[in-house]
């Protein structure tokens, strides 16, 4: 009986576990920045740009994956992306001797070939994981129509624990970090097989299945310009601004928080302590279960103010407090706001977009916001190398404050309650 009841949620469970693995493999990289710099002699700018490249490819996949899912169904898109991500993980298992690239970055005259091979694997991981979230939101909104906020809260909470496990895994795996990517590829391959076998039966009659070409009642012609037209509405345009500002601030902090916590020019904590606090940023992701549920009950806009406000307060505290306990509390507050924001953001966007164009529409929005997020690590690394950690993290906190101000404009215009 319990197994039968659990089977009702296997689409949610498997979709969430694949998203967990996507987050896990992405968040393996920030704790590896310092080892990469020591092993390959690259700078903060180089590691930041490498992570920006991963996130840029990830961002560029949002729109095409959404459009393809509108026509071919979400299962094929999610499974295909998982296969590509697994291939990227396997590509990092053994070193590949490529020629060095003569390119001055952050005071270093050339980028070693072995590091370029790592970047190539990162790009494959970005390509594969980029096919998941946009399509997963649409899939779960169709399967769990009456409890979309709760389902998206589960999705993001499970996935955020990838960020909990990743830095701890790096801490205990070093110096043999390549084995982490071998294990990742194997697990993703196994989950993909289960996902393809178990998920399609939940989609019959939901509208989230493959459609014949041209079978679309949304009035969207299927082009990028057609989907961009969805953003002409003031509330949609303003909320895209909120998500862009938030993505820039969050991704910049996440990429360099371990370095900021451990570097002598930052807070100067021991590396093991810094990685533990960094894991705490994701432990508090359990808040997403609460914010997803509250979104269904009390409304989207109030929860947006609460979550973004907490993120702004946490970022400000991170720049002003001292001591392990105070820093951990600031990181936790920042994490509560940032993770709590995710299911509310997705639910708000889904409420603004027509059902028939939800995949492509959400894909366009996520392409824009993830592109902003992709730029953030490179910009942050450059600011750290040239201006220091305080200026860099101050700029990231300022971006979050801009998002909070834009929410105020949405409220004035009469946003979705």
C-alpha cells in the first residue's frame, strides 16, 4: 500500500533527484577553484570565467529546451539533457593533454591545456543541466496542478541539497577529485533510465505531452520574438527585472563564497570551516518546502517580499559581521532568502504565462535571468582581482537590493496576489 502511494509521486521524486544531481555537479566547481589555482596556476578571473562559461551555456539552453518540450514533451528533453550532463562528467574523469592557450587572465600569461580540458567538460555539464529546470517546472505544474507551489518547493529543496553535499564531497575527496565526476556520471545514467520508464504515465491528459507541429492555441508563433512578446505586460517585464537582479547577486555570491570565507583578503577562516559554512548555505534550503506551501496559501507577492528581503539582509550582514558564528548566521539568512525565493518565483511566473506557451515562455525568462547569473562569476572574479572582496560582494548585495525595489514597483502596479 505504501509503495503504491509512493508510486503516485515517482515523477516528482525522479525529477527532483535528477535536479539534485545537476546542482551537485555544478556546485562541485566553486570549492575546487582554489585547488585548480594551485594545481594549474590559474587566477580568480580564469576560474570565474570558466564557471561563467558553464552558466552561460546553461542559460542559453533554457529557451530551446522549453520550446522543444512544448512540442515533443518534457520527458524526452529532460532525459536528453541528463545524458549530455553525464557525458560531461565522464569527460572529467581522466586528464586530457591539450595545448596551452596564450591568454593573459588576472596576471597569468597563459591558460594550461589540462585546465582547458576541464572547461570543455564544464561546458558539456552546462549544456546538459540547462535542459532540466525550465522543463521540470512545466512537467510538475501539469502533474501537480492543485499543489504546484508544494511540488516546486520539493523540487528545489531536494536539488539544493546537492549544494550541501558537493563541498563536503570535495573536502573529503581531495586530492582525488576526478572520482567525484565518475560517480556523478554513473548515478545520473541510472536515474535517467528510471525517469524515462516511470514518468510518462503521469502526463496522459495533462497537456504536457508531445504535440503535433502547429497544434497550439496560445497565439504564439513558436519563434523567439513570439515568446518575447509575452514580456510586453508590465508585471512580466518588471518581474523579469527582479529575477535578473536576483540571479546576478546570487550566482556571484555562490561562486566565490568559499574563497571569500577562506581567503586572507576575505574573512580568513580555515578551509574546512569555510566549506562547512558553505554547505550550510544549502542546508537551509528546507525553507523551500515552507515557502512553496505558503505561496499556495497566502499569495505569491507577499512571499516574494519576505524572501528577497531576507536575501538582501543576509548579504549586508555578510559584509559587516566577524566571527564564525556570526558569519554562519549571515550565510544562513542569505540562504533562507535565496532558496525560499525559488519556488515562489516559479509559481509567480507560471501564473503570468499562458498554459499553451508555458514551456517556451518560461524558457525565455530563464534564459534572460540565467544569462545574468552566468555573467556574475566572471564579473565577481574580476572585481576580486582588481578591487578586493568587499567591493565585489558589495556590488552583489546591491544587485539584490535592486530586485527588492522592483518588487515594490510590481506591488504599486497591482501585482499578482
